[in-house]
């Protein structure tokens, strides 16, 4: 039996740390081969492989070889040394980054990025580039999400949702919803939806200005006792003035080119009281009536200001033929400084049963054009869950292709008596 070098004399087993007796060849507790303990560095030079940590030599003991280990027994490490589960190799010190010169950085660990200065907008993609005024990262070119890409609002008994869609680079639709109390204390619900004319300058600004102006006009006029139908007419006029004012702004004047038009949009709105439903519109955004009792017939409440509608009204084409034509969606009425003549359309109804008014842009009704198609797309519980219903309708348009911006407001009829107030 070989003797351990004087320098390597141990009092405890390096493997299980149990006490040893002088002269033991194997640990009485775990059977560890004590002759495998390496000699001091001066007697046994170490080897380094590819810059890794020095690997101590192993002792060879023909007599103590276990079957299958080829006579090599790895040396025991000091207590607490790390172990590689895959290879069983133990390191005589905790591994450091230099131990793995070819190891790639852990992708799960995010690189530290400097905190941007206050007021500086950084890219949501690379987290490093500055975002320019056009909404693009100067570092990676990634377009930044805009606030209007997707909007949702629940207001009292009604709700509205607007989405950029799948094909457009920005959302040129806008909406406004609110509630008011009439002079007798009964409630009124107001919803306005506008669609920017894409061929015009700043269509997104036009739709936003129109929706805000019309909503503010209605919520101011109704509590004063103005009849809802007259209030709707006046609100559309106010919206038109707001859009016209954009054309006179210096920014618009600088952007104008001979082939561009002034800012423009369409508009459709609804006022719902306890017994009256009023709609108003200019352009091809629409309002539909969908009764809660689906055994009753739904109805379209507006008529488009469009080439197709003109062909049908003149008896020159039926509706299917007109809307199949490539000129079908060319509008003949809009809000804007270059509109021919403002002709607000209004209509009033007195439904005899509960229902929901669907106020929407063509980004939705293109996927549910007929009244019955729209009624089938509206969830059965839309009157009590208007936000969910609006989300479902927007999803219906996106599932159909989302070729345009999509905006819809759902207004239950009659307006509930509780929760009245301005919003």
C-alpha cells in the first residue's frame, strides 16, 4: 500500500469530511481513495487547457480502480466547490467569466441601458435611439406606437373603441362620447364618430377637431333645452368650423401642395334620450339600429354621401352593383374648407323597444354592410356590456382583414335614468 506524501497528510476525508485514522488508505465512511489527494504544486505541476482553470493531476491506483473508470479517480475538491452536473468535473475554485472564453452571453439578461434624460423619448424597440418628430427611432428606424393606434372609452351606459387596423400606418379616426342631463333631469347620451379623409392633409387632426367640437356643442346645448335634432345640426356646423380652421393654420399652409386638399373628415353622431333617438351625419360614416329583441328587424339610420348612394338614389344602379364599383366609396359630402356646401343631415326616431345604436366608420361597416349583417355581428348583451360589444365589433373588422381604421360607439336605448352627468 502506497503511503500518502507527508505534505498531503489529512485528518478528515476530503469527500465526506469524516475523521481519518493515521495511515488509512481508504476512508472508512465513504471508501474514498485517499491516495488520490494531489501533492503540493511544487511536486506535481498543473496543466491549463485553453486558458481554463488549472486542472490538478489525478492519482493512479491499479488496486483501487472501480470497474469502468479506467483507473482515473477525480480528485476531491475543497468543501463547497462547484460541480458540473454534465461532466462530474469539480473546480477547485468558483468559476469566473474567463473560465469560459467561448461562452455566449445569457440572452435572458437584459443589457443595461442608460436612463434617458427627463423629457427625452426613447425607442420602444432598441431602448437607445432618440425618437424624432415623425415618430421614428433615429437609431433603428422603428416606428413608435401612437396614442391613437388603439383607444377605448367607457362612459356611463355607452362605450367606444377605435383601432388603427392592419394596413394603415396611423389611425385617422376619432370619437367622443359623453352624457348630459336635460332640463327636466332626464338623461341623454351623446356619441360622435369621425373618419379622416386620407387623401387630404392632416386627416387625423381633422377628425379629432371635429369630434371634439361636435361633442362639446351637444353637451352644452342639450342641458339648455335645445331640441336634440336642432342640437345635432348645430353640432355638425361647429365641427365643420373646427375643421375649416385647420386649413388656415401656418403648419397646414406650409404642408400644402397643389395636389393636396385641405384637412377633411366625415362625421356621424347620435343623441339618445329616454324616448328619442336622433342621428346626424355628413359623409359615409353610418349609424345602425339593432333591437335587443333580435326577432325584430334592425335598420340602417343614415344614407351615405357617396357616389354609390347617388347612383342608387337616381335609380341608375341597384345597391349591389353600385357598391361593387371601384368608385363606390368616393364621398360627395365631407367637413373641410374645400367642401362644396355644408348640408348636415339629421333624422329622429322613436323606437318602441330597447336596442343599441351602432355609430361607426366604414372601417367596420365594410365588413357588415347590411343592417342584418351588422345585427349578427353585435353581441346579444351589447346593451348591458357596451365596451365588450364595441371590442367584439372591432375584432370582427380586424378578423375580416382590417383594411381601414376601425371605430365604433355603442349607445343603448333608452338612456338609463341613473348615472347622468357630463363626461
